[in-house]
């Protein structure tokens, strides 16, 4: 293999690591799109204003794991953290997404809606806030597949956690 053909995969890998800069005037950048002003983040258990119990713990755990695995921030359970991400589950809904010819439900959508605020603990400034922020996933309860409602709940919580943590990126 010549040095020229060996350089092509190396260049492709280099470009794959590059991403859009947080400042659109800069084009591509190798810097993280997450703010470096924050080192630690506190994530108290989300409040739950619905009748679906357990969603708050599952969602909070999914958010904590997403932050630990996808961001440079450290989870700090104490109030001494740089920032606090808090929220309230405002709605949980089951929606029919597919039925068979006789009207039996073949697939449900599990939808979780939250309001959240991300606040800088030193200044009290709101870094990000969203209202009626929702995510959904589906599950198939029919015979043969027999996915339980807990599967839909867990999938929707993970999707919401991923989307919510993506919202914490540097504002473009």
C-alpha cells in the first residue's frame, strides 16, 4: 500500500471527528458543542404531575446516564454543583398507533411530556428552559410479540433523555 492510499482513510477519520462549531461564523470545529463553563451538574428527581408512577425515577436515571456518557460534565448530587437541571413531567399518554382490521390495537405510542429548566447556581441565570418538551416511542402488546407497557415507558424515557441532553448544547 502506498503512502497516498494510506492517507485517504486517515483523512476521512479526521473529517469524521470534526463537527459544526457553536459559532456559525467559524464553520467546522473539533471543540465540544457543550459549554465548558459548566463542570458539574445536579439532576434532582423530576417531579411527576401524572398518574403514571415510576416514570420520574426512570426518566431522571436516563438523563443522568446520558449526561455521564455523552457530555463532559460530572454529575454532582449536592447543591454545590455549578448548575441544576430540574423538571416536571406534565403528561404521559398512551396513543394507538396501529390497529388491525377488526379494531384491535397492534401498537401503542408512549408519550412523555416535560417542562425543564437548567439554571446556573452561581448567578441564578437560566441556561436553557423548555415547556411541553415531549418524546415518544412505541411498543407492541399483541400476542406473539407481547411487549409490556414498561418497555414503551423505558424506551420513551431514554429517547426523551437523549433529546433533552441535546438541548443543553451551546446555543447556535
